[in-house]
């Protein structure tokens, strides 16, 4: 199932429900039929999501180094990391904060 995030100052951001749920938990929100991140909440939510993304990147790097196989020519580029998939939402949050807009979502 897909979740669509909407904001007046940006394009929509669409992501799978499980990813949306994962990211929203970092900022104290849950995916429901509908939801909102108010412009008042964005000042605290943005640094929390940024911190979570940094920690996720460190964890992925550590796991990659543990499982690295020399001369392994298989492609890992198709494995889109959560950190990369979080950027559209984070960008939306930053712009909404600059424009004093709310972010709404629905299923």
C-alpha cells in the first residue's frame, strides 16, 4: 500500500507504507488513514529524522564491511538503502518548514 505526503510548497512524495511508518516513527508519528506534521512540529522533527538517517547510514556501512566479499562483482546498486529513500520526505519537510506549511498524508 502507498502513502502520499502532500504539501502546498512541494511536489507530492509517494512511498510504500512500511517505509513511511518506519520514517514517521523517528519523529513520533504513526501512519493512519490520514495524518499531519504541522509546521510547528517541523523544527523538532527535521533534526530527529536527520539524526536517524545518519545513524542508519553508519549501521549500513558497518554491516556492509562485515559482509564484504573481495572481488564480489554482484551489483548492490539496486538495493536502495532507507537513507536514500528518506531524502524526498526530508526535503519536503525542510521546504515546508521554510514556507510555514503543513505536511498531510493519506493512504
